[in-house]
């Protein structure tokens, strides 16, 4: 699975969880937040694809995906992203 395909899969999972994904420019890391009582994942458009994927994966992991079907390969990559981020912090 390419980086773009994985990114698209993550965006689809966010849509299934009724979470908007917004690409915005600015001085921020990105992540899950509430805007007008709606969950939104903000992604910095200045970041590279790998960073965007990391933000999406961490945010989806934070809200939990136990109630929807996630392809095993996608779930494994989400777990890898979260583990890598936790190890680096």
C-alpha cells in the first residue's frame, strides 16, 4: 500500500467516525480538536505526507476504532505509527 493509499484509507476511517479532516496552513502540529461541537482532525498542509499520516493515525487511535471495520493492514500501520511516535517522544 502506497503512502497516498494509506492516507486515503485513514481519511475514510475518519469519515466513518464522522470526523472532519481539514488541511490548514499555520504554525501548529495538528491533531484532534473540537470546533463548533464537532470533532475535527487538523493537519498542517506544510507538513510532508508522512507527518500527515502520523497525525491522522494518532488522532484515530485516540478516538478508538473498535466499533468500525478496519482492514488488518491498515490497523497494523496505525499501531506502528502510534508505537513509533510514543517511542520517539
